[in-house]
C-alpha cells in the first residue's frame, strides 16, 4: 500500500476481532465486485444489488471468502466498492489499479 501511497481508513486485527461467516457474507453483499485469492488461484465475482451475477453460486462465494475456521478470511480490504480477500501480489495489483 505504501508503494501506491494508500492509507487504511480502518484496521482491524483479525485475531482479536473475528468476523463470522454470516457477517462476512453480509459485508460481501455490499460490494459490486469481489476478488479473492486462495493459494495461487484467483477468483472474481460481480454483484448487483447484493446478488451474484453470472454463473457463480452463493456456495462459490462462501468458499472463496470464508476460511476453514468459519470466519472471513484475512487479509480483507475494500477499495471503493470492491472487496479483496486474501493476498497475492497479482491480486493487489489488480485491485489497486
């Protein structure tokens, strides 16, 4: 983020303040786009009015943003109306354009 001269509005320690699955999915419904990294795999979702567009299912979204603990995966950042979950350099370059 420093490289792009960005500053976080809010920082939450995911170890101290977990976001459970249902709350994470409600947050996701506010996005117009979601990009997630799981390992080296990148997945993207488009939402309109809180509803997934295209062929993606609610289960696909859940698997992408909710971890095995049942909580929202970290790191999660918002760039405008775009939710970015997980981390790879490629993902952050895509999100920060």
